[in-house]
């Protein structure tokens, strides 16, 4: 049986795969077979190690939202930062099929998906890698063998490109690569040179880079020469495979240095390859998508997918098919890999993707709710064999999609009505008002690209400049700038006269008890009760008013509210309100303040707003829940600090937002790494116990008698609210109870979770002393905390790798200098990245030691190298009072050391040395004997010499240095001698 299996696998590598000329002809290989053949070809025929796909959530790389290329997981190898003892460091030849997502960030295909037949947010990247093993000859040969002998792609349809050189960088054409292709039998007319932008690949602004060679396929064929269409954006001639040869490193200064080890990194999109092998012109016509498109048609009962684009696609039905098919694949993969729709980073991008898909399902395809989730089993059927983790999470993926779809559908319908109504009221040939778009974006969660798309369908454009202005204002307000504060005060801070007038007019204080009206639903989700209210008064420019016009910002006083006003260190709620009977007019609520018992909602009036209006309030539930999580976590942190540091630890202040929490407290001594770890552990233990959070209002005198109660030095209302974790409030209040000593019990008016388990995790990402005796910690919770820990672990591995390489004591100055640079870069990253503070402190201590070690090693090696050059120069210029010469030196530092040592060993001698560099630069260093001063100045000498080389110099009368251009070096040597002779 085993032998039969091996035979079948061999046959798969030699079976003719060519499809007939008729589209959809029998015998075309299914996508799964194409992927499997690629992996087996490199694994069995060429000795590559097959690795599974990395998750699409980047591990420990905060700069990436998603894994967007096959090489992401191998970055440490390319950068030389891989731990020598890690499994990654053992790889020489590797092959895999990597799940990739390109949406958001630098590589963003989201807005193009659906408009054409080849853009995707999720795709599979087939790749083979060599880490210091084979190079151009073998890489090109294997690629050609696979495409022409295994996949049986006609050779006359393939064109290859190579790097044509760059004179500015001093790089010649990659003739080595060109010659490899010619030796493989590719006709010279199909081997084409291209410039830097097409055929030179760089990882970033600095780091590994090199020329690449691309293989392009001509869909038309028929014996024609399509060379003129390569790299011209023609849909008929497309790139299918890119082979990158990493042989240089771009330094901070911009110059290129050869890498000590050469690597190969190749990438071929499976979707595009399958399109070629199945003789299609659209990725969506392959069996990677057709089962999903069929399932969409079955679910929406509308017209079938026809592959139409542009104006031919009436009603954008075909675009909707493509959007939904692409986006549901992305949703399945991301959710499986732990990225869920959310409010920031990758989670926010995924929420945009989901909402975009929901909108096309609902409004264009007219599908019933639930269609998107119903497609999940079909996606798992297509991708599950390659990525078995999908099969384990099918139900979870469907639940998450259904929950998010239900949350967005009501907002979508309301948003559509708002757009319709606004368009009807607009003057012809005007842009869509930015304030309405901002309301859709901020209050209903509409992605900007979705707003653009909905407007585009009506032939209208958004006023983008005004929208960006509103976004900037919002960012300033959230940052708490002084101007934003003054603007808010004018509308939300009631002065003494306004308060007196309200009371004399018998305007009752706001009933804000509905802010506590929430409960856990059947599936563990938080459900917030709706709230209807009446506008009692409006406040604008420090004046009470009965009416405010459209477009004006004002404070709104209601008889009741479910919005939390900023107090007790917790940020206010945000959201919107609507007038009863006018569902399509949103009044955004940007902040909420409490003043003299009145809750003032800062609102932008989209239309005229009047006292007496009946309104319904909608809190931004995502933001509120995040604040609740962080506020409960703050109580846990307060308890943990006192538990670890002692009862003398007292709270001095706190601030809770949706993003993070800040906590100030007094302490006698600086907090140690061990204490930070212990504090986090105490919090995590309480989270795991999933304690019930008990809350109740009690008389203030009774509350103050609780032993162990935590309270800050401020005025509390009577009755006051007690928040107790794990112990019912009545037990805490019972006579002689010490419950508050052993758990967290605080006076607090904030909103909290109902159970501690929802915090999930807490990581302290910053700790510092504000003044002597008072410290401040900043912490994050949930997925942010998990991500901070992942980043910390990855940085610890990088630091460990540098440490190990440092211990190997290289005798190469460039290598030690690179290590020193790496330590410096790591030091900056560790200082500025969100990670556990205890781990930051540990790594900073290690890095400080490594930096000293590296600098000492470089200095020692430079001295040793300088000594050798000095011996040679002394032998050449024995007993001379003037030495002018050229000498090879890797840096100005070494050149200066040679000059210094020469003068030390030959007192009374004046020395000037030039050192030509590979880059064309010439370094200059000189020193003048002190007994020649002040007539002979080193600074003047260097300036005169470097001027001959069109360069600059500077220094003191004794020592000086500079640089110039190699073209003037001979003239500079002559000038150096003449100048010295004129002064001696």
C-alpha cells in the first residue's frame, strides 16, 4: 500500500496537465491537486522541508496587520537575527503554501476587490526558499522544470524578466540570471531586462534586498511574441512567479553591502496559477471560487454569476458575487487564526471586510440574513484539506459572522435611509456633506470605503477634505488638546448662572440610572437596554437655549439618559440619538459631562433641535464594553498592587478609556521586575476564577465603616455605590466582616463587567515614577494584552539571538558593527513597543550590557587592525617627519586610529592618510606634530586636501578629518604634500 501511494505521488508529478483549448475542458487539474503538486515537487524531488502555513495574525510584529507574504515568518533568517539554536535557524530548503491577507496598511487590495476579476483580500502564496543553500542557477532551473515539465505550461507562452541594472546605485545588470535562463533554453526574445522598480526587491527602507526574476504568462499564445506587453498592466500577459535573490543589505546610509549569505525567496499566487492551468481568464472562474459562487446563487435566488465587470455589470450584481466570495474566505481564515471583527488594528479591518460583505449580500444580492455565515461550510470544503484548522472552527466562524451581521444590519438600513434623505435634500452638483458621512462612520460603524461606494453608485462624491478635517478635530479632542477642551467647555460646562436658571425654572436633575441597565444575554453577550428621553434644555456658548440650528454644536440636557458621563476616572460614553419618528436623522453624541446633577450631552445638531423633542439614545456598545472591561481591570490592579506591595499602597488617581487604563499610586520604593510579575499574576488568577462583580448603592456612613475598603480622597454621593469582586455587598457590610481585606471592594460610580473572566488578560505595559513616592502604571487588557505578550516573547528571542552571536566573538569589524547597530535598533524597539513592563526592564538591562560589549569589541578590533597598518607604514616611511600616503581602511574611525598610532610611535612626525572606499568616497585623516604649531594646522591641511576632492573637512589644529570624491584623489595627494612643505 505504501509503495502504491508513492507511485501515485510520482505519477502526479509527471501526468500531463494541459487543458484543452475549450474553457472548462475535462482534464483540467483541480486547485487542490495544483497546490499538492507544488509542495511535493520541492519536497520529494528537490529535498525541501515542507512547513505548514503560519497563522495570518503576525506573531510579534506590531508593524504588520496581517501576514501578507510567504516570507514573513522567515524574516529573522533574512535579517540575521534568528536564534542560532532555534528550529528556524536549522532550515536550509523550505517549501509551503502560506495564507496571506492584503487589506489595510501598506499592501491594501480591499477597495479593488470585486471591481475586477483578480484582486483579493485573501490569497495563497506558494513559495520555496533557500537559506544560504542554492542560488540563481538551481532556483531558476527548478521553477522552469515545474512549470514546463510538471504543469506542462507551453514554453512559448512564458516570458522571464531580470534586473537590468541601476547606474545611480552602481549596480550592473544581472547577467548571471539572464545567462541561466538562456542556458535553460528560453529564447533570447523571451528574456527581458527591466529597471529597479520592476526587478529589484527590498524588504524595507533598510535590510536584505536583491534583484529578482519574474515569470510571466501570455494567456493568448498562438505563436505571437508578447514581449512588448510584459509589465505593461495587460490582462493578457500576467506575472505568475517571482524569484528574489537576496544578495545585498541596504544600510541606513542608503548604500548596498553584499550579504555574507545569499538567500532565495520565491512566491507564486495559487489563484493566478490555477487560472492558467484551468485555462480561465478570471480567478473567480476557477474551482477555488466556483463552489462559493454557486452557494451564493443558491442562497440569494437572484441571477447567476456571469463574470461581468464595469458598465456591463448592471446593478453591480457580479461585483457583489465577487466581493462576498472573496470576503467570506478572508473571514474564515482570519477568525480561525484568532482575528475577530473589532475596533482597532487588524480587528477593525476585518470588521470593515465583514460589513462590506453584509452590505453587498443585503442590498445588492437581496439575500436574507444569514447568507454570509451559510457559506462557511463551502469555504471549509474548498480550503479545509490544505488548512485543517478551518475544519475545527466551522461553528465558531458562523456564530461570529452571524452576531456581527445582526449588529450591522439595523445600522445598514438606517444608514441607507440617511444617505437617501441627504441626497434628496442636496443641491445639484454638490459633494455629499462631510458631517453626515462622519456620523455614519462614527455612530453606525460605516467604513469610509463603504460610504464612498454607496455614494459612487448614486454618482455622488464625498467632500473628503471636510471629512478629513472632522477626523483631525476628533483626534485632537481625544488627545485632550487645550483648544479642544475649551471648545467642549463652552457647550458642556454649565456656569453658576446657567445652573441657577435651571433650578429656578424647576428643570429636574437628570436621571442617569439607565446607564447601569445592562445584563448578560443567553450566549454570554452583553445586552444594553434602550432609553427614551425628552430634551429639557439646550446649552450653547455658555447660554441656555430652547432651540439650536442645524450644523451647530451644543450641549443637550435630557430628563433621563443611559449615557455615562465622565467621572470617577472613566471616560464618557459616545454614541448618537434620534428623534422619535425620524429614524433617518442621527445626532452624534461626542462626549458627556456631569455638572450640578445635570448630564450634558455634547451633540452636533444635524437638523434644528428643540426643547421638548422626544429622542431615543444609542450608546456605542463596543466602546462602553471596552471601558467596562478596563474599569473592572483597574479594580483588580488596585487590589493586586496592595496585595504585592503592602497595605500602605494607596490610589492617587486613575483614568479608564476604551483603549487602556492608567493607575497612579504611592509607594515607598521603586517597583522591581519580580513585583510587576507578581502583580500581573494576582490579576490573572482573579480573571481565571471568573468572580461575580457585585454592585449596590448603600448609605455613605455604612460604606465608610467597611474594613479594608478602598476609596480615594474625594467627595462621594450619599447613598454611594459599592463594587465588590466575588463577595456580595451584604456580606461585605455585615458587622465584623473582613471580606474587603481579601478581595477588591471599592466605592465607585463607574460601569463594570458582571464577571471578571471577560477581562481575559492584563499586561502592565508602562511603569514610571511621576515624583518621588508616586508611581504610574499603564495597562492593557484582552487581546491587546495577549498581543503585548506575543511581541515581548518575540523580542526576547531576538535579544537572546544577538546575545548568543555576540558570545561567538567575531573578528570581523563589519560584523561587530552590524551587531552593535542591531543592538541599538533593538533598544529603540524595546523602549517604544507595547509589551509587558517587567520584560522590557529585563531586556533593557541585557541590551545595555550587550551595547557596551559590542562597542568595546569594535574598538579593540579597530585598534588591532590599525596596529597592523601602522607597522607597514612605519617600515615604508622610516624616520620621516612627514608621512602622506593611501591606506585601505573600512571606516574613518580606523583611519583616525592609524594616524594617532603613527604619531605616537614616531614623535615629531606629521601624518595625512587617504583611504578610497568601494562607494567612490575617499576618507581623509591627519595629525600635526605639536612642535609644528601654530604655523602648521591639521584643520587647514584637511580642508585644503578635501577641497581638491570636492569634499569637506574639519577639526582642530592638531587632528582633523574629512572626505571627498575619488576622482580628485591624485590631485589631493599632491596638494597635501605641497601644503605641508609650505608650512614646514
